[in-house]
């Protein structure tokens, strides 16, 4: 589902996605209020969400649907001047972000990745975002440096930052997927966060990555 107040952007993204096999645009909304109303009924596998809209912005959509447990896996559509809003969106539950001038290959790859439970958090861009925030306060439950990670946990955290799933990490490290799940749980616990995306963000912010 596409949520953006700019008709041309929605039409452009729809046209790109229609070129890809196995992806169908099942709904559109032009503002936050209509998105909050229609998304639960449509229940899309992936939501592409603009952050700057009238009548309720993207952050409102993320927060409201997240509170109700009705937030689909979400990718923020952004521009380079939306740093603070993007990070707020990720902290509110988005799985990652794309620039609005994204190439077809990257757009399709991101949609499929998020549909499979992965994140679209590109380390180089994330680091730039965090550095660009300056004195803006983040709202992690704890800003203290996380408990020390083991060498293997740090290795897995780097792979998490690359958007790899537990299955892919297990294959890369030649270990059981259950072992990776245990390591990921340990990483989240030590870092005081509740999901993989926040773990990656906090890792950059605290200097672990």
C-alpha cells in the first residue's frame, strides 16, 4: 500500500512496482487520517509511507497503528532533509527507509526484503543521519553504553545492520538458526532495545559500529 499526498509520487511508485513480478499495489491513501482509517482493513504485506503529509503525517500513522497493533511492515519514503523525522519514524516502528528517487531495482528489493521480515537500514546512510542530528535528543530507554557484546554477538550485529535475516546469518556463519536467534536475543537484551532496527541505530550512536 502507498501513502503519499503527492499524486505524481504515488503514480510513479505504482508504475515502478507494476513492472516487478509478484508485487501488487492493493491500496493508496493521500493523507495520514485516511491511511489510519483504511490500512487495517486492507492489511497490506508492506506499507510505503511518506512522512510529510497534511491531515496527519507519517509519524502519526506509525504511532497510532503501532499502539493498536495494526501497523504493517513499513518503509518510510523520504528525502535527505528529513533526518530527524526519519529517525523518529524508525523508533516508532518503521522497518527502514528509501529515498524518493530510488531506483526500480532497489525499490523492489526493499519491498521484498521487508515482506520477508528483514529491515532496510543501510549502515552508511544511517551513520550520516545520526551524525547529522547534532544535539537532537533520542528517546532510547537508555543512552548508556550497552553491556559489552561478545565477538560473535558483534559479528551478528554487523550482519543485522546489513539487513540479513536470521536464516541468512546462520548460513553465513555456518551455525544453526536457533543459535542465531539466541545471539540476537542477547544483543537486544544487552543493548536495552526491543527490535533489530533500534539495535542497529543504537550501535551507531554508541560507536559499536
